[in-house]
């Protein structure tokens, strides 16, 4: 076996050398043929090309397929880049769409504020809700109008649907609104159509309770609740909500204002009420002149004369 291996090596090396030499001579011959500038050699070259190139079509198939694959890969790369660009453009368009929807909602709320019918004698200031500090213990909001705009404590606030609360705390550039749902909120209301007067008390929930109602049988679920104007804190006739019946049988009010989306509030300017002084002054009349009663003066003089006579 070792002898056979030695024999293969003995004959294999010269054979490789011969084949390498033949290949080198063949390549040199092709090089010479291709480099000779002669019409006859040109004719030979063209004949060789016509004979050999068509027969090598099978060898060019993998090269053509590889070139096609490279072109497809470049096309897929371009498509992927276009897809990524379209995704980024879609994200930008979603952002613009969201901004457009927010502007549309704000515009709708402002239009709702303009549609609210209030007393023509009342004027109002529209403010933007900055923060909502609703909590289990306090229900309030902060708006961006304050003392510089003439806001005063106690003024009523409403959105595009109904009464929201009252001003409680005024700064130079902002004011705090106590909502009707706050446990410290108490406002006089009128229930229509029965005309019953009551107090609407906040309970830190979405449904304030009706208290101090004179005739509960005259009030039914679905009745309209408006501000009564008693005490001069709130203007009369502003919509508050409608009556609903609680699980425990108590009469509650479903507020008309949308407390989940408070963005703009109207602050109603309350008219100046007449100042009431001491009990013997007339209401609404400042510096009333003193009028002497003739009978009292005569009586005093007579009494004085009797006293002196007795003395």
C-alpha cells in the first residue's frame, strides 16, 4: 500500500507540471492572438467568439441570476427605506391630526360658551382652566384670570352647559374656583316646574345632594334645577342640572356641566348689590337727609313744660 502511494506521487508530480505548462502555453497563445493587430487575426478572433460564446450561455446563467439578485436586493433596500420614511411621515401626520382634534375640541367648547343664554345685564370673562386639583377632600380648579381682570370672590363660573362653581380666592393673574361638587359648596337653587327652593350641597362626588327642601313630593326625577339668586351670590336662572333619585332614596342633582373636560370657564360679573347700613336707614339710598317729626318735637316740648310746671 505504501508502494502504491509512492508510485502515485512519482507519476503525479510530472503530470501536474505538464498540465500547468500546457495551460500557461494556452493562455499565452490566447494573449498573443488577442493582441496581434492584423485583419486576418481579427477574423480569427471573431470566428472564435461566434463559436465559443453561444455555447457558454449555460455558464452565464448563474452570473445573470446573481446580478438579478443584487438588483432585487437593492430594490428591496430602497423599498425598506421608503417604508421607514412613510412610517415617520405617518407619525408626524398623527401628531398633526391630534393637534387638529384638540383645536377642534377647544373651538367647539368656545362655540358652546357663545351659545349659552344668560341675562343680558350680566357680562362675563372667559378664562382657561390651568389645573384641576380634584381630590377626595377638595374639588377646585385654577383659571388664568384674576385681580388684573377685575375678578372678585364669590362670582359664579360656568362652562358651555351649566353652572360650575364660584370664585374662592383671587390672585393677581389667576383665581381658584370651588366646584359645586366640593363639600364646602352650598348654593340656593330652584327646582322647576314646581318652584321649590332648596340648597344644593356638594359631597365630593359627581352628584350633589338637595337639602332643606320644603315639599319633597312636589319634586320628581328629571326636574330642572336652576340657581335661585337668593343672597345675591349667583345670578338667577342659570342651569345647574336635573334631579335624579339616589340609591338611598335621596334627591340628587346630575350636573349639566361637563366636569371631565373643563378647559374654558365663563366668570359672570355679579352686579353690585345695594349696601345696607344700620336698621333705620333706607335700602339703596346713600346719605338720606334726616327729617324731623313735628309731633315728636311738640310732645317733647309739652312734656318739658309739664315737668317745669310741676316743679
